C-alpha cells in the first residue's frame, strides 16, 4: 500500500485465496477496478497449506513406492530412506514458482493488492490497517481453518494439516483422526514413507461422503497396504508424552503413536470480521447466500470455503469467476454443486462427480441403473499393476448422473467424467466415442459401452 493506493474501487475482495483471486482476475479482465485484501499470501490455503503441498508430498510418496516396488518390474531398486529436508525443498520450490507466477499475474491485470487484515465496516466498505476503502460491490472470500474437536488442543505432537505439512521428519507411527479427504491423503503419504498408520473415523466408512462402493474399495486397498483403520468409533481423549501420544477411543481402545493428526474438517473463517454486524446471515459460521452467491445485503457476495458446500479449490475458482461476471453484468450460469468434480489423491486415487447410487435412488427411486467396470479388464491398469473400477450411475433410459472411480491415476479421468455428467450425456452418446489404446481412459469408454448394453472387454 502506498500514498497513491486508491481508496475506492468497483470491487473489493476480502481474501486472496482460490475464490478471491479468481474473482479479482476475472473482474479486472472485464474492466472493473479491483482491490484485493490479503493478510497473508495470495493463493491462500490451496497454494500454501493445502492442495499444492499435499500433492507434492503425494508425488514424493509415489516415487518412494516405485523405488520400493521396482523389483516387481525387474528394476532392482530399494528404498533407502526419505530425506524430509529435500522433500520439503522440492515441495516449497513448487509453491514458490506458482506463487511468483500468481503475483505477477495479479500485477499484470492491474489488481490493487491491499495488504493486511480486513474487516467489513459498511455495506460498501472495508477497513484495513485503519484505512477505509469503499467499493460498489464486495466479495467475501476469507476461507477456512483446520477445525479440532471440543477439548482437543492442537500443539506438540497433536497437529493439524498445517503443522503436518511442515514436519522435518517421517514419524515411525501416526494416528490420523478423520477418514475424509485430508486424513486419507496424509495416511497414504506417511505409509509410503514407511510409517505405521492408523486412521480413526467415527462414521462407518473411509471417504464417507463417496459412493459406498468407492469407500469399500478404498478400505480393501488400504488393508492391502497395511494402513490400519478403526471405523464407527469416536475419539475420547489424547495424552502427550515426551516420546509420543496415547489416544483413547470411546470403545476402550488405546492407541499409541509418535503423533496425532487431527483431520476432522475445516471451519469457515468468518468470526470477528464484521459480517453479522452488517446484517449478513451466518449459520454455524458459514455465510448464507442465494444461488447467485449474493448474501442478501447490498452488493455483497461470498465465495469459496465460507459458503456451505464442497470445500474445494476449483469450486472457489468457479464461484469467483461467476460472481465477477455477475457483478460486471455478463450473462453467466449458476454453479451446479453436484457437478463439481471431487478427487482424493491417496494411493489408490478416488475420483467422482455427480450423484452417488444412494443419492440417485433417493432422487429417482427404482429408475436407476448402475454398472461397474473392473480395471482388471483394462490394459494400461494392468501395466501399472493397479486395481479398481469405474462405476456409472444412470437414470433408466436417461443420462449418466454419477461417475465414481477407484485406482491409480484415476483422478486424471475426472475431466471427461464431469463433461459427461454436466452435459447430461446418455451412455449411448458416449459409447461410440473413441478412447485411445492402451490408456486407463479406455475403461471410461468400456463402462459406457457396458451401460449402453454392448460391453466389449467384459466377461458376461
Ligand atoms: C491439506 C489440504 C489439502 C487440500 N487439498 C485440496 C485439493 O487437492 N483440491 C482441492 O480442490 N482443494 C483442496 N483443499 C481445499 C482448498 O484448499 C480450499 O477449498 C480452498 O483453498 C478454498 O479457497 P478460499 O478462497 O475459499 O479460501 P482460502 O484458500 O482459505 O483463502 C482465504 C484467504 O483469505 C485470507 N484472509 C482471511 N481472512 C482475512 C482477512 N480478514 N483479511 C485479509 N485476508 C484474509 C487468508 O489469508 C487466505 O489467503 C485442501 C485443503 C487442505 C487444508
């Protein structure tokens, strides 16, 4: 901020994470003057403490697995050790390059960065470091923080993903509280790095928001990888000693490990920011909006993790773009939450879009058909020595409403899956489309052939 920093804009955005910076870039592209308020680093959770660093760790984990398992393919390698200093340098290098690129992009689009903690102080005003900035429209994009459980204090050997991403050693053993996306991703990394891992999940499945077939498939795969898990049991307490943690569960089990990762979800970062004082409706901390992401107050919109729904970076990006276009008066389409692709990047990967079978049955009763194509019939999956399947859910004689995948690298197929579901394609539309051989992508084609009643590489 300098003497010449403008005080008045067409649009001010509070928070420069995935949702906020996408709104800033699109609004600037559409000719609006934009002020972007950020108290830490643009790129937010996803770039600095979320998607990017975890995926770098998962890639290093894959390299470790390849080294350990090389001899299966006639490549006589062994895994000697994991050097977390180098792993962290590699991870930080990726973040730094992307951060530099993002800052350059923001500058080149002439978005004004306003550095510091911002609060909403009027229907058209925010305050940052004692200065008042006004705008015709405001977008709230303050993101989320790692939640804990009541009485479960973070510190020392009890950590959230924020601290786990900074670890400079591989634990010998870890307990992961929460079998959702973040929990299973860390469990997968640490197991590949050589740790003994136990996941504790209060619900009856790992990846509990996914189609049950995916959850069960992931549980089978994790069992094979010797990742331990306890399902349907609640956490009771944790005791920290000099050398580790003792975690007690409500069924009387006591687990011991080097550390406890608390991965029980993310809470919206909205308290103390003046939202409610300005009349914005908040439910359990989440900002309530209409389908157009309008808060109902003046020209104030909200995007990203503070809006109830899937807490994913690409949802935030798309919401940011949508809101910028709405504010600029460009005709645009509200986002369909069910069509947002979801990928869990553990080994094996879990990827899905659209309705689970249970959700489709709730919506359409018995008029639902499913097919599961096993990756056992897919050449490239055999080459990669991965197991899994693609499950399709369709409305009888109607479109494909859900695609659910399990297996190494299946996240890369989510692009086609989301086009199929978003464009409401029928299996008969997809069946004649050509999928290159030998790719895992052929399994997508085969699953649609099967659902269209003409399976090729499938046993009757
Ligand atoms: C470990 C982990 C792994 C993840 N992996 C994935 C993944 O693989 N794929 C995926 O899609 N999603 C992933 N996510 C989720 C993803 O990071 C979030 O959905 C996304 O970052 C949300 O974007 P946002 O803009 O709403 O908020 P954030 O990214 O949290 O950004 C909010 C920004 O606002 C700033 N801010 C907050 N309050 C103020 C204030 N008062 N004044 C000024 N600035 C403020 C913050 O500093 C921050 O930069 C992951 C998350 C975690 C924690």
